[in-house]
């Protein structure tokens, strides 16, 4: 039986849990670990006999709770949903008390985190934290998005700051060099306290919503390059590598270049991308973001579009049938000149700015709804390293919110205004080409629609208001009367005098 002296405990030894535990141990923290299937714990301990901080494998939750120094910090990495509640209940039964902190580091819905914090108050302190960076991030430095009560954060903070990805304070560039057992020295950690209750999980959700658009936009750029220019995957890989030396420098562009040059392990003459079924899966965080945007009435149309694009891809069987029946223009190949490639790059870049603008607009609204005080500069800064959307571009967003913390929309920031001014002719040309040639580019298009609508002083919603008043007496406001004064016209009577009795 272990003595109560490990600094922290972790439950759930799937890939993310194992890697996070090793990352924590790498930084010298003794850690107790537990997994429902105990053979997994045994294997894990056997595979990792020597770590800078001790790994203590526990066979029961009682043993696990007894192994951790008080106040106990227990990181939970089980499947989001009922498993989290089940584990918390079991931990309480196994001896956790009101001073102990349970950190849900899974992809939980932020409203569940709000509920759990209330529900378990007085029994344990429930704390939520988003974790992004995939398996490698968890192992060598993720971006961590904590939310909960500030007193609990004080206990978690040293661990979270130690294990998070590090970036250079000035340039925001990730500091490389982490290896097993050799944590990164120096730099600023990609984690910061974001706010109470569900704030961390909410920010993580929006991160994922943005990630959906980022991936969709890159796929559309790939598809346009391929369809219009007839380039092969390895040629496309070289283009993405070039782009990775521009403003688009990011993890997702980098892995795209890697993916596109990967050969099929079954047949080296083929590229792997060409044998992968074009039907995207999803686990729900993009959908949560889009449906939350609908609930709050915030136009995050590119985020929704990216989710729908995955849904469209998933009905592959229907698309195969439709492709034989529904006609469109025949694609005329263009000469692969640098101008077209640069135009597509600009379209991707401008669309990406709009996607981030939407994500931050969502967070602005959510903070009103939930009474949080989110610091958008800090959020952008902790996304600079470790997470899937990490990018050089996030330094520019950090700067934008540091210059003006009250920035209403990222599109209004002088730097981003200039970037879109420079890129928008190309952006429009690429979308025109896509339309003329019948190549789907829904996220490019929805981002441009967002941009054009956002910069419109006048939209056709006057007509919508008139229609609503016509059929449902929903009333309308007038431009020449104070706001809040509502009018109604007896439309049938005004237009169809013969209906008057
Ligand atoms: P397992 O190895 O026993 O399946 C990801 O699924 C991780 O969450 C795994 O470590 C898994 O444990 C754990 N997990 C899933 N559901 C759980 C539950 N209801 N209780 C405890 N652990 C659970």
C-alpha cells in the first residue's frame, strides 16, 4: 500500500491519460495512477520503470485516494459523459473530501462542467480543463485551458504550467526540444486560468470549432489546387511546405504537407491520401460549437459550414449516385502558375481570419451569458503552442487583443484589416473560379459571405421584417423613429383593397 505522498493522481490510462501521466512524471511530480481495467495500470507501470517523478500504480480507488497528498489533486481522463459522473461518485465513496480537487481533463460539454461544479460542491471541488494537442501534445506539452474556482487552480497551477507546451515570450514560436525525460526549459507555458466553472471547457470547445474550419479550409485549398491544376499529392505537399513559411505557418499546414507526400504502405506507387475514403468522422465538439452559436444567435457560419461539410462528406453513398445524375460544368484545367497558387493561399488565409473572428465573437457572447471575464489575448496566447490549431498567426491575434482588449471583432483590428485588404481580390477570384468550375468550396464561400455581410451597413433584413409583419403581424422598427418603437401595417388591406369587407 502506497503512502499518502504523491503530489497528484490520474485516472484513465487510455493514450491521452498515459501520456499526460508521463508528462507529469517527467517534470518531477510523483503521481498515482488508476485505470478501471487494472491490467492496463500494471502494463503501464511495467513499461515505464524509471521516471523523474515516481509513477505509483493503484489497483483500487481506495488505494489511489490514500496514495495522494492532501489536498488531493485528481486528474480524470475518462470518456466524456456519464463516465465522469460515475468516477466522481466512486472517488467520493473512496474517500475524497471537500478540500480535494477533481480535474476533468476530458472533452466535456461546458454545461456539464457547470452542473458538476454545483452538484459536487461540499463533497469535492470539481474543476474543468481543456487539453489540446493530441497524443504527442499530452506527452510533451499540450495547450491547457483550465476553468473552475481560483483556489483550486492554485493547487493545479504548478503542475499545469510545468507540463504545458512552451513558447517564446516575444515571438510566440514554440520552443522545441522536449524528449522523454527531458522537459523543455524556459519559455512561457501555454496555459492560464481562464475563468470559473465551465470557462475552460467552453474555450476548448471553441478551439475545436475553429479547428474544424481550419481543417476544412485546408482541404478546400487542396481540392481546388488539385482540381484546377491537376497536381499530384507530392507536388501539393511541396506547395503546403512553401505555405508553411508564410503567414499560414501552422501545425495543420505542416501535417498536411506530411500527409500529402505519404505513400500507400500497400502500394508504394500510390499516395496514401488517394486510397483514404473521403467521408469525415466527427466526435461532436464542432457540432456543439455550431449549435451553441445558433442558441446564442451569433453568426459563426463558417464553423457550422465546416460541420456540415463533414456531414456532406459522410453521405458518400448518396454522393456516388448523385454524381452520375446531377450535371455541372466540366472542369477546365488551368496552367499551374504561381498566380493561381498564390490566389488560393490568399483565399485560405482570408477565410481563416474570418473563422477565428467567428470563434472569438462566440466567446465574447458566451462570457456575457455565463458571467465570465474572458481575456481574449490570453486565450490566443495559450493557443500559440501545444494545441492542434497552433500557428504563427496566433501571435497576431494575441497582439490584436493586447493592443485593444475591447476589440469587438478581429476583422476590425488594423493588422487583420490590412491582411484582408491585400488578399480579398484573390479570395474573390478563387471563389469565382470555384463557382464557374463547379468545385465545392463551402467554407471559403461562407467566410467571404461573413466578411461581406459584416462590412455591410445595410442588409436586406428590412424586407424580411416587412414579410414577417405581413404574414404574422410581427411589427418592425423604422429608420426614422427611435429604436424600440414598433410599427405594424395592415398589409392585406393596404395591398388588396378588395379583401376589405
Ligand atoms: P478502461 O481501460 O477500463 O476501458 C478511455 O475510455 C478511458 O476511460 C479508459 O482508460 C477507460 O478505462 C476509461 N473509462 C471509460 N469509461 C469509464 C467508466 N465508466 N469508469 C471508469 N473508467 C472509464
